[in-house]
C-alpha cells in the first residue's frame, strides 16, 4: 500500500473512532490541505485533524500523532491519536 493510501485508511479509522466516542466528524480527503482548511473554516469547524507523513512514519501505532489545528487561532499542535477524543472535547 502506498503511503498516501495508508494516510487515507488511517484518517478514516480515526474518523470512525471519534464518531464512536460521540463526536461529530466530517472526513475530507479531497484537494490539498490549504483548501481543506479553508472549506472547514467556512463552515465553522473548530478543529481540523490532519494525518501527515510524520504520522505514518512514527515507530509504532500506539505512539502515532496527528496535527490538530484550531480554527480561531490557527495554532497547530501534535496530539497522540489515543488521546484525541479527550483532547477535542
């Protein structure tokens, strides 16, 4: 499987897990990241979770991290996938 395919698969898994945790999630895998951020900003999404090459390259799944971007401040922070549901709440 290509790295991009791995990222899409992982992103969909994370979206499913966050939904199971009771969060409202919209998966967007189209276009480049800047366009995705702009679309989500327009609809008022407070947090965007991004899976990138660093996420895939990390040593083991329990240590995988994603980037969380805050709409209002545009601040970005790396967060463990395991901690993501609690972090977003």
